[in-house]
C-alpha cells in the first residue's frame, strides 16, 4: 500500500480528489457510520445465541 501511495502521489493522481471533495466526504461519513454500526449485528447474534442456549 505504501508503494502504491507513493506512486500515485508522485504522478499527481490524488489531484482529482480535490475536485470531488463533496463525494469523498460522503464516502468518509458513510464509512465512519458503517464502522460504528458493525457491532450492532454482532450484539444481536450474541443475544440470540445466549437465548437459544437457555431454551429448553
């Protein structure tokens, strides 16, 4: 990843990000929200597993 980052930086490929800043910020916000929500399904599955293990 570092080599790719260095190559893209050298040839100016990241210049397009400035033109698409609104899109990039939307992607960042969506990624952050997704990272926060990932534990929710895990918690639901854990609660379900506990309830199933206690079921007679």
